[in-house]
C-alpha cells in the first residue's frame, strides 16, 4: 500500500513519517507540501532525517488520490478545511490530525477564531477517539492531544455516572512539542527550562472537543474547568483530573470500572491501587496509562492520565485509526514499549 | 549580632547561610552540627562553598546560647523536637525550619509517623506565616514550602468566605530540592529529567498544616484535596488552586480582595487580570506572586501561587521572621529581585 | 529463534529487550537474572514495562544453552568473567555488552581495578566494533559507548595516517544513562540539572580499549588525551576530537577519506562540509553521525562524533553483531530514524 | 552616586540592574533605551521585574552625563560604536559590555562583519580583564564571556611559558543565555533540551579577543583552536583547555603557578589536585573556579575554567571594573557565594 502524508515538517508529521516507514502494511510513504512551491528534499525540511532521500512534492489532489490509498494530514489548524475538499467529495480516505473537522462550524469559529470548513464536508467526518469509535467514516478527525488524555481518564466515570458532572477540574501539563515549532518568546529554552508557564486559561481549543464528547456519553456534563501548564519537557502530557464522587465510593470500586472499560484495549493500562503513572513510562509508545485514587475525606476522585502527545496524542492514534479503517491488526506498526530511560 | 545555624549541609541550610552572610544586622554566622562528632570544614560539607573558611562545630546548647542571639534550625523532621528543648526552657529565640513544632502532638504523630515534641514545648511555639502572624513567640515554627504557597493563595478567599469551603482542590508542583538531598531511585537525574512523578497523594505532611491554618481563618473549611507532582526543575513551587465560588463573582472582584489583603506586603505581588505567574519570576527572590481568574461557566475560582521553595518557602521566610522577632526592617537582608534568567 | 538476555534491569538491558522484542528473527526473549534468587516479574524489575507479563528466571548455564540460540549479557563489569565460562567452553554464541572481554588480562586489571577473566577465555573473544570487524568469533565483546563514538570518528584519520599520532585530544560528553543506575550524590537531579561535571579525568576504562584499537590500525599512536564530561541529558554521547594534521590538508580532502571508509555503512553518516552533528539527530536510532572540519590556521583537524550511548553505544551495536553472527541483514531489527523531536 | 544603564532588556542588562540595585555605592539606577521612542515601564520590558516602578527613558547623551557618574552599556554588538561617541569625547566614564571596543578596527570588521568604531575612539578604550588590567582608562571594554573564562585559565601557563604555544585547544561549552534573547530555530526549547549543538566553529568573535590578549602576554602564541558547544543549561560557561607542556612537569608544579598568580584575587579560586570544577559552584556568583591536571603519558596540560557567563562573564566583571574605576573595595556589591543548589 502507498500512503500520502502532508505536513512532515511539523513534529506530529515527523513522528508519523517514522511510524509509517516501519508499518508492515505500508510499502511507500509519499510526501506532499501544502504550501505549493518547489520540490524539496526531506532532509532539508527535517535535518534530523539526514539519511532519507525522498522529496516533498507540491500537493495535488488528483495525484494524491491516484498514487495512494489514504492521506494523512499533519497540518496546523486552518489548512485541511480547504485543502482536502476534493478528497471528501470523492470519499477518499483521509486521517486528519488537525482540529479542522472535530467541531461543529459555530463552535470551531468561536474557539479557533477563524472560519470553519463547509457544513456538508464537516458532516462526513467522524471523531476518531480510537478506543471508543469503532464506526469510522472515510474522513477521520483524529483527536487532540489534551482531549485524548483527558477523555480516556474521564470515560468510565462519565459513562457510568460515577462523578458529580458539575465538579470536573482538569489540571493538564504538557511538554513544548505540543505547541508546535512556532518561535515565540515563551518557547525559547531560557523561558521554558527551569520554569512552569500557564497558557490559554479556560480558552484552550481542546475544551469544546472534550466537552462535546463528554456530553455524548452523559448529557448532564455542563462544562469543565481546564488549565494547561507548559512544563520543561519536550514530549508528554499529564492530565490530572479531579471530580467529586456521585456517591461515596472506594478506589477499588473505581478501579474495577476502569479495568472493565479498558480490558481489551492494547494501548490503555490501568495501574493497581496505590500507583500513579509517570510521563516517562509512555514516551515513545502509543500507551495511555491511568492511575486512580479516591479520597474519602474530600469525597474526591483523582485520575491521572499520561500519554506521549506526539504518539497516542497524534501520530500513534492516527495509526490506530488507519489500522481500523483498513481492517489491519489493532497493534500493527505501533511500538509496544516506551523508549526508556 | 552573632547568629547560630544548625543544618547547613541541607539545601535550606545552604541558602540560609548565604542570606545570613549578607544580612546587614548579622556580624557572624556560627555553624553547629547536630550529629555530634568532629569539627568539620564547611567547604567539605558544602563543596559549592569552596571559598569559606569557617568550621562546623558540634552542637552544644549552652555554647549556642552564650555565643549567639538566635538559633536557626534547618534540620530534617525529628531533630529539633529533642535538640532544642534546653533553649525552649530558657526562652532563647529559635527559628525552626523543620515541621517539628507546627502541629499538635497527635496530628504530628499521625502525619510524620513518629513521636512528637513534648506538649509543653509545643505550647511555646508560634506558627510563623510571615504575612499573617505578627505576634511571634520566641520559638518560631517556620511554615512548610507547600503550606506557604498554598496559604498565601487561599488566604483572601477563605478569610472573606469567597469560596465554597468543601470544594478546595490544590494541584501543587515542586522542584526536587523540596525533597532534600536524600538519594532515592526517584531522585536520580534519569528519572526526574523529562518526567513528572506524583508522590504522597493525599498523604503529604503539609496537608494538616494547611488545613489547621485555614480552619483558624474560617472554621467551615473541612479538608482539602491536595496532590504533589515532582517536576524537572531544581527550585520552585507552583500551587494551582481551584474552588467553587461561594456566590457568582468576577475576576475583578476577586483581585480587589487580594490586592487589599496584600497591599502593604513587600513580598507578595498580585498580578493584573489576564496574567499568570511563572516559576522563574520568583527563583532567587523571597517573593510570592499570585494570579487570579474566575470562570463564570464553571463558577470556579483559579489561583496560581508561585514561590522559590528554598527562599519564601524556607530560608527567606525565616529571615522575615528573624527581622520581625528582632524588630528589624521587614526587607532587611532579602533580595528584592529574582535571579533571572 | 529464541534468545537469552541477562541484565534486563540495567539501562542497556532495557533497550536491548525492546529491540529484541521487535526483531524479525527473534520469536521469544528469555530473561535470566545473574544474582540467583527468586523468579521475578519483569514489570517489577522495570516499572516502565508495565505491560509485559514475562518473568526473569535465575541464570543457569545449561538451561540457557538448551533454550536459546544466543546469550546477550548486559551486565556490569565483573559479572561475565565468571558467569559465562561454561558457555565459552561450549563455544555457545555470546554477545557481551560489558567490558570483561575487551582487554588483555593485565590491562583489564589495571583499569578496572579487579581480577580479569581467565586468559584462555579471553583468547576466544573478538572485539565487535561492527563497522570494522567482520570476522567475529562466538564470543563477541561489544565495544564501550565512548570507544564506539571515538573510534568511528578517528578510524579514517588513523588508518590513513592523516594526523599526528601524538596529538590526539578527545573531549567526550555523555548523558547520565552512560553511568548506569547506581545512586550517587553526583547522579541526583539537583547535581546534574543545569550543571557540567568532569569525572575520571584520564582514568576512564574506555581509554585502553580505544588505544588498543588505534594501535591495531596504526602502531604509531602512543596514547590519547581523553576527558569525560557529564552533561544534563539522559541519553547521548558526543566525542569532540582534535588532532594536528600530518600534513596541511583541507576539509574537502578529509571528508573524502571519511566518505570512502563509510560509503557502504548503513549506520554511519558523514555530514557535508560546514555542518556539525547534534545529539538529538541520533537519539533512539543506531546511527553515528560525523562532522569534520580542518582549521588551516592551527593545522588542526576537528571531528565531532555523536551516538545514542544505549543504542549504537550498547544495545544497537549488539544487534548489529547479532545480525552479523547469524548472517541476517545488517539492518534487521534496527530503527532507521531517530526518535525526534 | 547615580549610575546609567542602557540595555536593561537583555540578559546581561537584567543581571547588571539587579547588581547595581544592591550595590552599596549606588543610590539610583537610571535606565535609558538606545532605540529612542517612548518612555516604557521597566516591568513591561522585563516581566520578571514586576515589582519595579522605574521607567526606561530614551537615551540622550547630555542628560546621561548630567544625571550620572558613569554609564553601563549592556547592548548588542554594533550599538555603542556610535551611541557613546559624545561621552568618549567628553572623557565621561563608560563600562561597555559589548564587543565594540575590544578589538582594532580591522579585526573587528573581519570577525563582527560590520564597520568598526572610529579609530580615535577605539584608542581611548582599555580592555577590562579585571584580574590583570589595573590601569583602566575612562572607557572600559568589558571582556566577552568566553574570553574571560579562557584567559583566566590560560594566563599562568602563557605568562610563564609553561605550554607549547602552538598546541592550545579550547573546547568551550555555554548555556543559552550567552546567545542573548534572539529567537532562532536552534534556541527553541525542543532543540536545546536533551541536545548539544556546536556553532561558529573556529569563527566565534571571541577568538581574536583571546588571541590578542595571549599575544600581549607571550608573543609566541600564534592562534588557538576554539570550539563552542551549546549545552542545555540557561547560565554557565566551561572552558576545557588542552595544551602540550613546554617541558615535562607535574600537576603540583602547575598548581603552584596558578596559586601564585591568583593568590590575592577574591574572585578566582584554584582547586586542589584531583578536583575539577562544576558549573553549579559558580552560578549566581562572580567567581571563576579553575581545575588543573597534568597527564604525563600524553604530556598534556588540562585546565578547566568555569564562570557564570552573565556574572563574571558580563555584569559581575563590569561591577569589578566599576569598583576599580571609582576606587571602591574590590568586592563591593558582588555576592561571595553561588546560588546553590
């Protein structure tokens, strides 16, 4: 199978390229640049990929569909909403890592501060939270990194009405690669190293994506309190989730709910009572690891969810969706262990 | 004035020694070791202090009281509860950075897992949260680092009953120096770098210290949800505090409450609406910087409080208490600006 | 094929386990513990490998040889010199990542400060610098991490007598994982973060290993000046190599020599003139990347060589030697791209 | 005394402002911006200085001379060569942290790739390597950070002809703050963290500054081999210096030469045999710490020199020169201990 990738110069695109190169069902990865212009050698676009000899060619919808079985888009918000319309019209398979097709038009416009994709195109997309959506359409909106970590941590609690739906607080921490390659004063090493910085307090564009999915699971969830803190690491997200229990419970009872929901999921691990996950145990893997604790004094449930934002939070989950779309084994092409230490 | 310091080999002790050396009211810093044994050169105990020529002498209560006007204790928990009893009996001024005299005996035993100091000794101690306790006794129990950051962030809200007292969640993050110099598998560079690790979930010994003070401000506060996450930095604490508002409010109204409480405090800064503090703006200074936000959608108050755990969270606050005890200017011997970048 | 691994609890062992699990010629990895005792679950030995269900069994030479086609040893110095003697006697294939079989007995004793393996056992070992030794015996002494980076950087210059053999200076930098998991005051995060520390100045045990190989290439090399500096990263080695040119030359001429020597080597890349390698472009891959520069003003050749110390410097090169020993494709089981960013 | 500072928005300027605020001889620090325009609040220019209420006013030569006793310039290269000409003409005291007045015109143009200051202005400047120049003119060219670390490490060896002058190799490592605040792809956290990057190989503008001073000490020094490697720390420089000994010697003999040269210098420490300095023991202080080793096998002298690039390498040395120029105590206003840990 030949596959197409647009957006290899971004962090998610690089990681996706590496995964696709090693995927047993993929014979060739064709690279396309959405900004037109000249053909460029991959190694000049991504200096870390010195060994590669392939080129990035200008994107052309017809060529992409002729040469490939599927298109992966690892572009920033605002690109695919126009770029892929011919492919949507032709029902050509697309896995889109950007946020352009995750939300209704009005919500997108409010949170992304720009015009949305056409409504009829949006209608063809399905949200690819891999552990929960098993009926993907040909256009897969791959979830955001914060959304993935947070939704996997909340799913059992919300689906089974185990928490007070008005009490959800998410204190999310992320490494800098989640913000992409854009140069800003706050992304420079001297400002990130030895530091913590909050950003987009209650304004992060993953909030509506999370709430939309939670409401589908339980319409009683009105909103969430959600903060994002930039931590001095390159990769990794930790979502620390707090909520009041619906009724007094125990850590053991909560763990049972989690273990039941994720029993057959190869990429979600639930830790035993008393253990909490660390970032390093997921970096380089496609895993989400969950720790659960109940505090009877405050009647508060604590869930800690960790992922590699570029793997499970982007490129790895895209491969999961690719495997599902093409009826390949669920774990094909995905590493089973973290790159540790 | 000559002052005594026991515990210079620990991180708080090192920082305290540096502050005392620069303090305009201090002529000489005498060092004592609580583990007895031989006299040792400071530069062998703290290799970073190569230039210093003073020695650490074995601790002897009578000598300490003869030579000095005050004793600073920067020792681990469990040391001062016996070491300083002769000084307490003599009403000799002591500023104790450890947790031994912050809690009632039963609470101490429960959270520190060891016997407490004698009840009559405990009765002589006062809790030295510098911005709020202006009637110190001769025995000052200097607050813990997490307690300082969290209490300064909660004080206006609790004192003025602005929050729902059953809803307080504290997601605290700390650099490794807060855990002291003890070697453990989780303190090694390979485990801390590029990582986040939770520890002592709902079991940290600063929890009862925080709750005790909150109850003094407002007896309606029953407990707090409190987690601690180890971040890959050497110095710094961020307490991210969430609580439901008692009644619908605004960021502006909350900021007014904070600004009023801290108007005359040289070491507490309240940021304007829309700004949140970063760790680096307090490292090396004695400041606590606070950011405040109200989310009308979730009716949740967010307060972010940052300090340098070894300064405002330990040695710096000890100097504040020293200044107050000896009626020196509040800012004497304390840097007014962070070590930045 | 079934393969045996002893030493999975160390960093090199963990990485080797991950590589072997993904190797197309390996059906099963059997784990053995050299310290005897009880059977232990891998996930308790390596918490980052939570998903694994295999156990570590006590090492027994006969069992190892019955069950497996080859033994990988990722143990500390001093273990294999006795542990594997029965396997050497039986000419059973062993790939040894430790330093026990790299040096003559007297040299080993001098630099490792302990007794060496028996002389007749040492005689059966071959030094597995993968790009240069194509006649491996059944006992492969896998090179040290510093030795690999340094020898690959020096090989063309020494083999072709392009430098003054008395002028070689190697300023090597390494991340902490190179020092293993041992807890020391200098390995704690607070001492490694934001710091540089030299260690074993002119006394590192990889020095005789390097010089021995250089002398085989050109007997005129008498010794090297070699320092090691611990840098605040987990993985990665950079060897910065300086030497006076034998006769005035140019960067272009030197690059030609390097390109010729490494033309057919899949895991060594020579950068074009004007470029220098960075650590991150090799982390997670088995590559060595080389940059070369000639300074006509000082007549000095500069070579910068980077590797991932746990891959090309340990487990990755072990896989290269395994592939060669069993006549598998040179790149089997080895990632072709770094884990970037 | 009132003092003027231009360039407070840069890292050296921030550190210098903090030092001047604490200096016992300084009553007031007046800030001026060289880019003209409007008056700006310091706290908007340097957000970490939230507490400060002073403003940055547009630079005006006459005003500066009227209001102040001295001008400190912490500007980038290329600014002072025109900005301060009226002050030079008036023989007004200036301490210039930039490189504009350190080199002869032709050398400056070659290495800085721009026009130099007027020759008659250059003639009035003196090079302020504080430990060695005790006859400062009114215009002090404060040395560069790499130059300071390297020259202090080489001075005894070159002045006393203890090395082979054609054999000097300097492998210098620096934290990112040395490169200033400019945003580049290589200064982003994701590229600096967990990485090492060489830059300006044999082309760093501090090379001619170093060689010029070495030649003044011993005209036989023709050039030096000098590389710079960016390390993942914010502050700190380590210069690792190698040279062949002029004649066979010992570590003890070399140490004696160093101790003699620096016996009365409060800011240079020479470590005993067998010890090597670490970066952290100088961060936040004005010290240079030196370690010395002789390898009889390779006849090579190793000197390791560490400084805080923003203190001894910039603002701290500027205070030393200020103290000397105004005949203040050598240590006035300078911290005697590092900010550790």
